[in-house]
C-alpha cells in the first residue's frame, strides 16, 4: 500500500544483519534499530553527529 501511494517506508526494530539484508532486498532502505546504534541521550547523539564530517542537524 505504501508503495502504491509513493510513500517512503521506514523499518524499525532492525536487530540483525539478516534483517537488514532482507529489508534491503525488499527495497526498504530507511532502517533503524539496535543493529545500527543503541539508544542514547539527546546530547550524546548531537555530539556523535557533530563528530561526523557530513552530518547536519535540523531543528524543528
């Protein structure tokens, strides 16, 4: 349904490489979960992002 409506799909709760690979094969490329990063406080996240050369922080 999401593809029919041209919506982007975000998969949450990705915990393993196998899950990541499966989702990528299904053309789902926006993923989040423990496989990538453990939960962290906001300030720690900002510091992590600022340490990356191409990072951008967008405030809403």
